[in-house]
C-alpha cells in the first residue's frame, strides 16, 4: 500500500492510501455490498458504510467542489472522459466503467481520510474487504486493458496514438499521458 500526505489540503482529506489487488475473487459480492451499504439505515448502515468507505477502481482502466456524494466516488468520476450535460448520467457512466463490476479481477482501492486514521488501519480495512492478492503498483501497466482505455477515451483516431501503432510500449506511454492530462484538466474545466 502507498500512503501520501497532502499538506495543502483540508485535514479531513489530507491523507491518501492506495493499494493494487489482483486475482480478486469477490467482485460480485463486493459490488452488491457497496450497493446495500449505500441504502442501509441506522447504526448498522453507518458501520457498513464505514467498512466499505473506499474508492474501488477497476484497475484495467485505471478538487474543492465535489460533483458526487463522496470524495471516493469523485475519484471514479474524474476518470471518466465524458462531459455529458447531465451530471447524473456522467456519474452513473463513470461508476459503470471504472467502478467494481461482477467480473472485476483487479482493483485499485483508494481511501482519502484525515491523519487520525492510521495507514495500518486503512490497510487492514482494505484487506478485510477485498479477497485478492495485494501487489506492487509496478504491475498496474501489465494489468491495464489498453484497448479499453483507448476506446473509452476515444483515442483510436488520435494522430499521436495512431502514429505509434506497431510500437505497443510507446503507444501505451502516449495513451497514459493523454489520459492523465485529461483527468487533470477535468477539474479545471468543471
């Protein structure tokens, strides 16, 4: 797990913890658990929402004013290249594409919190929720479905990407650069 301190952010969102899991075997039950937690009521509902309070990002695709209900859903929304006029459709599309699905086998799990939540506790919580192998982020490039990334970000006709066809490594570097730049610019444009 990687942990980062963001000293310029408000204290309640100044820590980011992220881990990559592969060979995930419980994605269908995890997705159902997330849905159930979002509608559960009372103290049991609060406990369950706290237990699953992570951004679960489909690894193969891997701001101040939130457009979604939580910072974790905001992370997933930011990955989606679409800027449809209707915000709810954008968020739903982002969750469908970049969130956990029944067939997910690799996940990036992210927790944004304050410094009062220790990294060890976050990691224990991640391990309790996801049934898979926690691996180095160095393996993410091998997990990524580059053709799906290219499709979702509509990069198939991008001249810089087309010119690199036949050189998969350079094409991936170009795709990665375009996607990272578009995600970074999305908050500026929004």
